[in-house]
């Protein structure tokens, strides 16, 4: 487990999970502290933007793994 967590892929996955956790906490905080809460348009914009970010993150992981596979890195 320690080897996975210290590998580049493990760090990328942990960073993605951490950013998803922070995003969830931020949405919860915004829904509580913004007067009137978040509207549907604002919420949809935030979620779509975050999903685009996660898509780029996953693409970077996929590219990293493909490069490693071509170079013979396990």
C-alpha cells in the first residue's frame, strides 16, 4: 500500500480524491452561507466546471499510464 501511495499514479489519484472532497465541502458551505442558497444555474455551472476539471485530471492520468506502458514502467 505504501508503494502505491508514494507512486506517481497514487499521488494523482489521492490529489483527485482530495479535490473532490474539498469541492463537496465547498458546495455544502456555499449552500449554507450564501443568502438564499445556490440557485440551479449556479450549482450547474459549478458542477459542470468541476467535472471538466476532473476530466482533465483523468486524461492526465491516462496519458501518464500510456507513456509508462510504452517505456515499460510498471
